[in-house]
């Protein structure tokens, strides 16, 4: 039986400013199963960023229920939520969020420091995560501020993998990258999903980025307007053909 990682039941979110209420999410319901690669797509102001914060246990809904890996988020204490974010969710952000004067290995192993893993074991786990994110070994001892944007994002992906999370949550991961570098990062997510079986949820406003996922949930004005399967292999074939043409 397929294991459900994410279950949203009629999720609603309202922000109150003074005497005025702003309704951002208006009853969002969906399931994401283990091993899926799902893109949540919508324009600015659609509610996708608010939903991302709820999925990442960074915020709570005003109404409805959110179950992560079978447990209702509303039942967790603040300390338990911090543990969930560290152990079950690997975050990849648009801005990379790396320590600029720390080495690649140090950046990737940092979550393991907080988890109390001993140094020698931390480095081995970090090295394996860098391999999984297709990061070249020649740069492992470089500081992150010496890297290109695409390389920094692959370091961020490796860091998201070190705790072997149930879910990788990527928020506009190609937003600061050129198209070619962004394509490489998206292929990394596809590979992690296909070869490692990682569950990936990608938040984006760009239809072309969303097309790399196997399923696309389209949000507009706080509601789901479509939820469809997608043949992401079309994108992979196209980019492979383009690569052959350049050689």
C-alpha cells in the first residue's frame, strides 16, 4: 500500500491586519504519496508560498488539518515541530542560505551537528549527499562564496539530503539561476526522485519549471484549479536532444 507523506484536508489560512482579514487559502485538499515529484504552481499572490510554509511546518493553518507522514501537525509542540523540520523535511530555498565562509562540506554537514552526530560520521554522510546531488569532488573544500549560483544550489540540495528526510521541499529553487544552470538543478531533483525514490515538492510560478515534475497542482487565488499527472519525460528527452546537438 502506498504511504502518504502529505495530507491536506480543507486547509484555510487567514491573516488579520488591524480590523481587516485577508483570506489567502480557501480550502485546499490533496494527498502526496511517498516517491512522488509534485510541483505546486501559481502566480504571485496565489497562496503557494503560504501553503509552502504550512507544508514545511513553518506556519499553521487557520482551519482544516495538515498531516505530515501520518501525524496531525496541530498535535506537535514547538520543540517537536523543530525536530520534524530537521529530521523529516529537507528544505531548498531560492536564496541558498549557505554560510559564505564555511566550506562546502561544513555547510552540508551542519544539520548533523545539530543532530549530535560525531565529526567523522558527519563528513562521510555529507560526502555521500554531495555525490547524490552531483556536486564535483574538486570543490568540496571550497568556501561557498567561491561557487557559482548553480553549484551553491546543489550544495543546498546536498544539505537537504543529509538527514535522509521523508520530504524534500524546494521553494523557487531556480529563481536566482540562469536557464541552463536551472535545468541542471531540476535534473538533480528528477534524479533524486527517480533513482533514490525521494518525495519532492517543488514550489514555482513558472510553468516550464513545473513541467519537470510528475504531477502539477495549480493554485490560483487560494484554491486548487487543477491537479494533473504530467509526463516529465518529455522535458528530459528534449534537454537530452539539445545536449547532443551541442556536441
